[in-house]
């Protein structure tokens, strides 16, 4: 759900979004002079600050800072690490040596971070923009930012999940890859109405990482005092620890195991029978669609001149669901065409169960022909397709309009009840209960944002269902 031009701005200013942020984004567009100047300034300052480091203190300080940045995991700075994009801005603008050391007196330690020490010596010879930018970058802190809205190729609106500050960031590359609802670990530098990223994690975190961020927020401000960039910098160790733990967990998590709703390994199965006639097959199998009348099932079917069924498609359903509060569970679909019946399902166990039912229900003269089992990858390759991009449908059981309708109704019914179910991510509270607190509302919204990202990957889940769910939850808060 994007923020509309005429909706209240998410920053809490009370002004409309178009007045508050769209205008600023237009003024700070990549074509604007300030953006171009800052865009060229940042890489130059990286070179100048590293040169200043070598000339004034020696590059061994990089190793000391890297050791602290990696929480003691690595002693020597790794210039090839993917974390350099986070480390260097943190080193320039936030790191302060803990003690004096050879080549660095205690007085010089007090001049750090490095950018502040650089300004102390070079302020008079640097231009106004450079001085202003270094001061702004020094005042900012690495934090976790919620992606509120995205304009691909232009930028996004970010909300600092620790301080609550909102900024419209001009960023061409990351805005093409980061979806709404994800969380970025980044340093946002604001200068004369322009906001840019000076350092950003190579990974964007999924919405449910919000639980860890809320926990971090409680730890660095246990009395719920206002969190400022100064406070975040003073708690740099805790912030970095949370960042590294989250990154490690995401990079080294076990690959997902694809299963159907019964917990069976996902495997596309096609069971084929030969029958005396399509009408005989329909008469034998229509009981496998509980809750559907024969008339309902024959909508879209073809009939011959005598009115007998020539071809039809049936959903294979089971009443209820052991894991969800659903009226029916979709087990597969059955295609009848003349004397050929093909049942498609998504596990080997369900395919075997269909054979048992068919052998019992089909009339004399019917005979089993074959069962074909295919993995997701094999099924796609056999049809000359590459695996679909993330977010696109891949389950053939979801391609039938009738099945899509059934699945959607199941999902809608489930999420109507979900608001009153205890959810582990909400500390075993129901969504309605969680909405009573600020932290709870944030976590519920993270769950909804996570659901939005699953819309194109979860059969039956639609944006309309999520919108209805969000409206129900917010209506409860207003009431």
C-alpha cells in the first residue's frame, strides 16, 4: 500500500505527503545541482580521509577499528569484504579509539572521529559544502530504517526505526532493488533539504526483523527516553552487534523446504486414468468437491448433443484443515476430457490417495494408466521455462480460476479469524491485543508488510485481503 499524494505524510507533520516529501524529492532530484555536488563529494572525501589517515596516524588504525567493527572476529582490515560499504563511513564519522596508542596521543584521541580530526585541521581550506557535509555526516548515526515508500530509480521514504525520524532519500541504485516494508541498516545524511545514504548494508532485511529492532530500542533506551543520533552513537557496540547477528542469521539460514499445507514435500504429480466416458467420470468424482453442487461444477463444462458431459474440471477438496481454520483444503484439481481423466496434485502422498479413491469410485471398464512425479525445477525445465522470478506464481494448482476463487475465500476466512489468534511473533498475543501498544502496532504492521511481499507467492492471498485486514485492525484502535 503506497502513500497517496493527498494522504497524511507518514512523518507525522500533519501535512499532506505531496506537500511534505514529494516536493522535496522533486527539488532534490538527481538532476538538481546539490545532489550532483554531494554525489561527487562523497567518493572524493573517502580518498581524502584515507590519505589524511595515512599521513597523520598510520593505516594500522584501520585494523584497530575493523577489530571493533567485527566485534573481535577479525584482526586485519579486509578491503575486499562486502561490509566495507558500512565500515568506512562508520570509521570516518563514528569510531573513536578507546585509548591512546603508539602514534596516537590521548589528546589526539579526543579529536576523533577521523572526519572531525580532519575538519579541525582543514576547515579553513575546505569549501563550505564539504565542511557542511562532514558536519552533517558526523551528526548522523548508522541506524535501522523502515522503507516506507519506494520510487524505483529515484529514491525512497525512510523512517528511522530507532529515532522515528523520516527522510526522503535520493538513491538511484538501492531504490530499484529494495521493496517497501524491508529494513535498511544505513547512515542517512541530511543537508539543506537533501537526504542521501552515506553507507548502507549490502543486505536489506525483511519486515519481520522489526522484532529485533524493537528489542534493540528497548535495550538502548530502557526508560523509553527519546533516542537521538548521539545516543545511538554512544551505544554503537549494541547497534553493531544487532546488525551483525541479523546479517549472519540471514546469510546462513537453512534453505526453505517447500511443503504443501499438510507438510508433505512439494512434488508435482499427475495421475492419469482411462474411463468409459466423461459423464461416468464426472458422476464418480463430483463427490470429491464437497460444498459444490453438480450445477456449480458444470459451469464451464462442455457437453455433447445428448447433454452428456464431454469435458469438465473439478477442484479436489477436503473439508476443513488440521493446521488452519479453513472450510475446505484444496488437494488438487481433476481434469476430465472424453475418456481421459488427469488428476494434478502437489505431493506423492496425495497422488497415492487419489489412486485409492479412483480405484474405488470409477465404474467398471476404467483403468489406471500412469503417475508422473516432477520436482518444481524439472517441471519448469520440461516446459522450456526458467524458474520464475521471485514473487511470481509457480504452482500450476493456482492457475485455475475456480481454484483461485476457492483459495482466496479460504485465505479471507483465515485472516478474518487471524486477528483473534495468538501469534508467536507478537509474544503470543493476538493482533488485536498487540494493537494496544506502540511496539505492538509496529510489529503487527511488520507482519502485514511481510504478507504483502508474499502476495504473488502464496496462492489465494491478495492485496485486497490484506487491505481488509489492515482496516479491521486500525478500526479497532480508533474505536
